[in-house]
């Protein structure tokens, strides 16, 4: 499933250099679309109106997904798995909306999704020059601080004191090549309209995840409210006919992160250190959650969303590391790096401008190699209510500083979002959270050893099970009102608190500061500088070779357009057709989990046209974060809903292979049939057809 | 902990080429000891009597450990963790011997360890020429079959029809370089004499595992019986003073498996495919077992031994893969391979004899690359009672063939051991086994996909949880009598059985035969041939260079001697002293698991001499399988008990680094103090002092 890998610790360095597009490769910014390629390959020339309409009808879910407006009354379409958290949070002992689905009787009965935020792009401003001015001549910690200050100034200015309505992100494209300020219209009242059963949304479950043929309707419908009423925005017309084989289609979404131009040395570090560490820890979590889910119906319901996230992340990360271990992949990247350095070295002026960036990357990696395991083990423990406590302690600490000196996430312009997150009415499952906390502490001690200072702080003389139970039983942070009071009380309230989670967070704060500062000053800042130089050199070289319009920036969880064709692929001797249909779905059902169809679907079989297209694949270049993206046609109408990629596309973080990478979508014709024939959601179907309530 | 990695599937190809010893490196066969090195470095020349006494006083536990006789009345010393299975099997709802320890009131009260076998080396015969004659001119499947037949003939002849008393193993040393027939005196009545509490045997638990300083008394005492009476054998005199820093010490044990001369291509395959696959699957198991153990005291007791095995394996395999990912390690091995091929190519005669063995290895690996994940997933599911069922079906199938055509494990000479294994009174924990079976099936489906033929066979239309429960509820195989009856009933009884485990095993048998034959004929046989050629070329080259006496064979879980010095090491700026003592142990105790000392140890503190040596490190070259090895001095007296290696030694599968690799032992002075002062096991202490009951 194509969610952004939000589970990854932020210490993981994202690559943000630039790629060079082949065939239908590319995640293009809307101000730099591949006009020549579209015209040459498809004879298509999008108008300014077309582009603007696509931007304004698209949306981003702050938690890590993409979405689209599909009616003028705030109706939003995204994936079922993008609403997992909402469906779980709204469930209780008598309702399991995650598993059984949900349908609001009418607009007034649509419940709010706790903590959910939707953003719609409003404006993009190039601030490359201003950031360059503010960081000029600085290195290491000074460079990091100057970047932080630039971030503060720019976002503050952009939000104009109204962080409730505007969200501003400084987006570094082509690494140092371009810096842009993205302003989004922010919506924090997002409600649940409809979701089908999990057994059709994720039919085939983990075994089928990232495969094709597929038979999923991975859909949820949300509605955006403002001042208690549905908002009115531009929207995509819903085309219930779906696409045709061979048709040109676009996806408008927010791919999260690619590293298509990360230097070979950094990729080697990912392959040999970062990814194996994360995969090991996630695998242990998977086993613990799997067993927890077997214990009772209640535990199953509590843990299902977390287990899904872990399994999805595992499959995705395993795909990435497998791609990195393919014979020849690293050798190719190493040769490219050497060639670029040789191009730099061939000219004294270039040598002066770009220097030896690959050596700088290696120096930063040498530091990260020393600290990575330690930092990851601690970061992994700080989650759930302990994560909230650390956030509260940080908020108190950071708000005492001038805005420009604060860490990301604590600038004035970001405080509205922070407050919403802190006070969100997310249910806390004590058993589950005690378990994950104890497991985190166990893992931490395994990785750092009994004698580590942080381990002493966290555990004292207790075992992980004892300590986790003590913290969870003693804390009041499960209550949103308590969290909000501590937030509003600031440093004084935090200092005075005897809540054991806050006490521990206070003790951990110096340890975390050391980690954060080392990461920022000794790893991220020099990497950022070096990768910027690499990106600029690549750009200059491409321009010199007349290839600048084949370049696109690595993904940054900001709006991008990708184009492609509805098309199957060849798997050895087997031809994979681009479409599946309802008939195939009924054939694929064994009757047992996760190949069990919901009863409503079994009942509806005689009434459905079994040849209706269900899911399809296309050559669009997508990655995690594109989940929930609309698939649109030349007319700017929505014909599908991205929800996954095939197994080959898991290498998409690193490279795009037009022969084998495929995006996987649910067809709008299947969505319409499901709403009308299976769920009898007539009002909703009508809203899609008419474009309004 | 230095047990052999018995959890690894047998499909994992062991490297058995030869190493070239540096410093105190080497696991020497007793007929090829490093005489020159011992004399030069230590002025020590072991006599034939000394050597013979060491051989006859040493022992091997068939399950994967080493041991030693320490009295003339069959008393055997090994590790606590080598008796884990026995301690767990003898426990019940009211006794947790694994956790609480055990002490027999007298010899008549010593209970038998179910299924435990101890072997003592009796005779070694060189059969290189005979095996060469029997396999000459054969390749692939023919070669594999000829080897199988040679194995059958040689072991049959060696056991002389008395498999109850003799165990015969064909051991391939230096790969094709030497083949030896090892005959062991076999003992199948091994009883439990004494074991301390788990909390002192494995004080520090998983966090401290493979680290030093350590504070463990990883001891168990067994007794070997024959015809209902203790056996009388040569034995090591127990020296309760322990060793001194700088002293020359030997370990006599059975290192399980090294791959110090595996070609770089095969190591790369281990690093990139085999080890990541196993680590991922083990990590998931670890999480599931960890959570299972949290559910109740009963589950904790049931799962503790399995969880220990998984965590121990994980730490060990992670160390191996980390060593393989160290910058430069693979490059060095690749350069060595190229140099050897160049040496071969430099001479037409050599070229004719050795050919291009590295190319052959690569061809075999290409096949394994296709099949590994598939085969591993299936092998992983076949364990517990399903494993027993497959064994019973195989036993019926194989016994219908002439002895020379049977698979390893089913030759006439091996049937006594097989029958003992099948009828061992090992308790079956239904909850635990249902869980591990369901997890195995879940993993299998994750790895192979819903549409795989083997997945269809195993699951039908059921979910893993449903299917595992159905199998476990329907089977009668938990009863040893039922298993024995099916074994004795042969093919007819197996065909007639309606036990669901047997039915499934019958259905799986053709799938498993395909896997076994492919593995044997297309992977193992050509690898064996190629590695034999590599080993012979290395040997010839070493002889030409006058270095033949620095060569020792890769470990093969057969008796070896290693020598070394009691010596700490340097860890960055820190000097690690060679000894710990009781004072350090009390300091290291936090009071909570796994740093909680048993009450008897807290009570005994005033009566112990706190400066008594507890654990020590030495430079002896050991790996998994050496667990339980005696540490002996020049006089041939036992001064310590091997139970672990430090973290650096985890790379010992691949290379030995005298600067950093250390073996970890419990000091005999601590053992004596524990027996006398803590456990008041006066009769046992006296037996050790006097050498008889």
C-alpha cells in the first residue's frame, strides 16, 4: 500500500537530489511539467486551466496520503487504508468500523475523524535566492541553524499569523537546486462519510499486498467541513466508466520520498545498516502484534491498524533492500558518482564551485555509522504516550526560544497543528500500548546493553514489562484534557508535573537533544550541503548536454503529477492483463481470512455485472504517499483511485523501470457498482454523479 | 551462547574448505595438532597419552553441544543451556526446573533426559581413498547418489550391526581433501544430576548474551548410564583453582560449522539472501514468542526454551551478517578467490586437475537463488508434530529402499537413533505448538503467495489459525506410543492413517522430494565437487609454499582441539580484564529480570569469598557447538567451562581475529563455590574432588 513510510524515524536521511527521466518516469512539479514528452508521446498539451483545476481539486492528508475532491460540497475520495486510523479511533467495543465499514445516514451524521488534517495547495513561491542568502558561507551546525532560522522566517511570513487556515512548508527541490515555499489551505475538520468493509478494501490482505492481479475496493469517502458546514472547492468530475486499456492517465498526488539520486555510499549505508536494522525491529513487532491479535476479538480490533502498518512497511522496505541487493545496481550508481566527480574534476572552475561532495557524504556517513543503532533504539522507544510526553516537554522548551531558533514542528506557524495533535481524542488501548512500550524498551536494551546511560534512565532497576506497566498505570496522559492542560501550562506546568511519563520525558530530554543536535549538525547539514552540490553539478551537466527538461526532483511529499498508460506487463512467460473484474474476485475468494468476502458482497453477486472492471494497472511513476491519488484522464475527470504498486515498483524509491513498474488502482466503475448495488449508498452515488449534495 | 545453529534449515550449505591459521587460530583435529606452533609459542609438546586422555574424556551431545566426563562414575559437565530441553521437558505445572534449577538427592533419583544422546569418540579412520573410488567420474545427481551409497556402506560396516552402541559419521574434512569415518560410543541413557537456577546460569539474559564482562554459571551436571548403572570412563580431573591470567589453555569440543574458506560468491549469497531471510523470519518468531510469554506464567515456562533458542540464533546470525557487511571483508575474499584461480590457470596441468571451480559454484548458486525462498518457507512450516509426521512418512518410504539408496538419517545404522527420537517422551504444549504452526503457515503464505501449490496443500481454503487449530486438535501424534506404532507399522500403517498430520505429510511428501532432490543434485553436489577442487588446490598451493601445517579444516561438529591464552582485550580506550568475580556479579544485579539473582545467591553473599573468579575470557578459537567444552590446562585438568564468545567472535564463522575474538568460560573455582556454599551439593562437590561417587 502506497502510504508514506511514516513509521520511519526522521533520522533517516532522505535523498533529494534529482533524477533523469526515461519513458514515463517522473514525479513532476506542476510548474515544470514534461510538456515536450507529453506532446511527443501522446499529442497532449495541458492548458493552464487544466493544470490549475488539477491542483485545486487535489489534496493531501497530513498523516501521509493523497486525496481528491469529488464534489462541490467537500466530498473527498481517498483509500480505505488512508482512513484506517480514523476508522479505528471511532470504533469501540460494539462497533468495528475498521472491519465492518461505515456509512453515514446523512451529512449531519458524519462523525469527525480525530486529529485528521487535509491540505489543499494554494500557492507556490520560489525562495531559492532568499534561502541561499541566509545560509551563505555557513557550514555544519551554523548552516543547520541558519536553515532553521530561514524556515522560521519564511513559514511565519507565509502563514501571515493565521496558522489555523494556512499551512506553509519549505520544500527543498533538487536539493540545493531550488527551494520553494508551498502554502496550503488547511482543513482540520474532516469527517467520515463512507467506508466499505475491510474484507473488500483489503481483500487478499498481506499475502496479496503489492501484487497484481488484485481485487480490492480500497476506498473511503470523507467530507471537509469549515465552520460546521461542508466546504465548496473545485473538484474532479467522477467518470463511472473508468479508463480504457492503452489510455493516457495522470495521477495527482504527494509521493513521499525517493532516493533516485542518493550517492552510492549513502545507499550502501541504507542497504547494510539502516534497512536491516529497521526490518529486524519491525519483524519483531510484527510477531508480537500478530500474537497479540490472536488473544481475543478485542485485541484483534485494537491491533489491526498497527499490524497493518508494520506489515505494509516491512513489505515495502524489504522490496527496497532487495532492489539494492540486485547484482549490478550499486555498481551502476557508483559508476555514475565517479563519472560526475570526474566531470567536476575536469574543469578548474567546476572544481571550485562543487568541490568533492562525495567525500563530504562519506564523512557524514562515518559519523552516522557510529550513532545510528544507538539513536534508532532510543527513537523507537519514544512513541505512544511517551512520545506525547516528549512532545509536551519539547513544546515547553522550544516555545521559550525565539521563533527562529526553534526546532522544526515548534515554530509559531506550526503550533495550531501541534495543539490539534496533542488534544486529539485518540483512544488509548492500555494493553496494546503497554505491550508496545515494553517491546520498545526490550529492543532498546538488546541494542544498547544493560550499562547504557539511556537504558538506565528508561528502566532504572525494573524489567521492561514492569516498567512499562508502571508508566502506563501511573500516567494521566491518555486523557486529551490533561495533555492540553500541560501544553497550555508551558514550562512551569511541565516542571511541576509528577506524571511518570512527563518525569521520564524530562529526564530523556538531554539525551534526545544530544541525538538531535548530532543528527542535525554532523549528519543532516553536511549531507544537505553535499547533496546540494551534487544536484547542482548534475543540473549544470544536464544543461550542458541539453537534457535539463528530463530532470525532475526526488519526491518530497508535495504535489506532483505523473503520467502513464493503462497497460499490463510481461512476467516471464505470463502476460499480466491490465484489468481485473468482479468475476475474478469471486473466483479468488476461499472463504477464509484474508480471502473472505463480506456477506453483502456474496449476497450482491447475482445483481452485479461480473464483467465490470475492478482494479487496473498503469505505468504511472508513483511511490509511498501516492495512496489515495486520483487517476484522471485528458478531460480532467477521475477514472480511478491509486492504492498500491506491484512488487517490482517497490524498487521505485531507487529507480523506475517502465517495463515492470506498475501503479495499481481501483476502477471508478467498480466504485460506482459497489455504492449502488452492494451498499445501496444512493445519496452518495448521486452526489458523485451530480457533483453536489 | 555457543550452541550449534541447529535451528538453521539443512538446506543452508555449509562451507567446508580449509583455513590457514594465524596466531592462536584453528580448530584442529586430534590427528593433526599444531605441534610446531605449540612448541614455538608455549614450549608445550603434548604426549600421545595426553592426547588420548583428552579424546576419551571429551564428549558430544547429539543435540548440538560439547561436554566432558569429570568423574569415573559417568558424571558429565556441560552448560545449563545445553540441558535446556531436558530441564523444560522434565518440568510440569508444579516444577519449573528450567527456571528454578534441579538437584537430585542421590544417584537413584537422577531422572532421565528424554531423547538425549551423548557420544564419545572411539576411533577415526581415513576413508578418503575409498570414497574417491566410489564417486570417481560421477557428477550432479549421480555424484550425490554415489556419495549417499558410500555413506551407507561405510557407516553400516563401521557400526557392525550394533547401532545401539556405535554411532558412525562420515566426516568430510578439507572438503574433498580428506574423508574420515568417526566412530563414537553412543549413550542414550543420560540423566540429570544438577542444574543451578536459570537466573544465575543465564544472568543478564539476552541483553548480556555474547558480551563480556559476564557473571554466569552456565552449568549443568549429567550422568551417563548403561544397563541401569553409571558408566566408567576416563575423565578430566576437576581443578577447583581455575586458570591464571596468561596461562595456556585448551578447549576440547565440537565446533559446529565455519565457512572460513567459502568462495566469495557463496558468502555474498549468504549475506544478501540466506541470512536476511532467516533473520526476518526469526525476528517475527521472536516477537510472537515474546508476546506469548507475557500472557501467563504457564506460557512463559512453555516458551522460554524456544524463545532463548530464537534470540540466541538471531544474535549469532546478526553478528555473522554484520561481519560480512564490514567494508573490505568481501573484497578480500574475492581477491583471494581470484588469486587461487590465477594460480590454477598459470599451469596447464593444474588447470586440468582443478578446472574452474568458482564458476561451478556460481552456477549452483544461480539455481539456489531461484529456489531458496520457496524451499525455506516450506521447510520452516515443517516442524513440531508436522515435522514428526513428515519424518514418519519419510521413514516408511525410505525403509522400503535398499540401504545404499536411502537419504541420510534413514540408513540401517541410524534407525536406532531415529526410533529413540520418535518415541522420546517430549511434552507437547498444544497452545504453543498451534501458535508456531499457524505462524509458520502465515510466513509461508506471505513468502509464496496465495496461489502457490504448496500453500494450497497446507491451507486448503482455511486461514493459518483455523488450519493449525484443526490439525493440532485432530492429531494423536503428541502421544509417543502412537508415533512409535506408526513407525513400526511402516508403509502400510502410514498409508492407512487418517491422522490429519500424517495425511498432510503424505500430501507434502512429493513437494518435499522435489526440494530435497533439487537441493542435493543441483546445489549441494556441484558445490561439494567445486569446493573439493578449491580445497585441494589450496592445499597443493600451501604445500608448494611450505605452509601445509598451518591448515586446519572448517568445523564439522566433530572433535577438535583449540589452544589459547587467558587474556582480556582492548575495546577502544577501555581495557577489558580477563576475569570477573562474585563482587562484580552482585554489583551488576538490579533485582529485576534478567538481572535478578536467585534468592539462594542473595542469601549466600556473606558466606562467599567475593574475590573468587567467576567468568573468564581466553583467545581460544571456538564457534557454535563448543558450548559445554571443558577448558583444560597443560596437566589435562579441567579449569573452566566454555559457554559463550564475545560479540566480536560472532564473526568466527568467517574469520578469526586474535586481537578481539574471545571465548567466554565459567571458572571452576566459581563452580566449586556455587556447589559448596550456595547449593550445599556436598556429595557432588566431593565427587568432583575425588573423581568418583
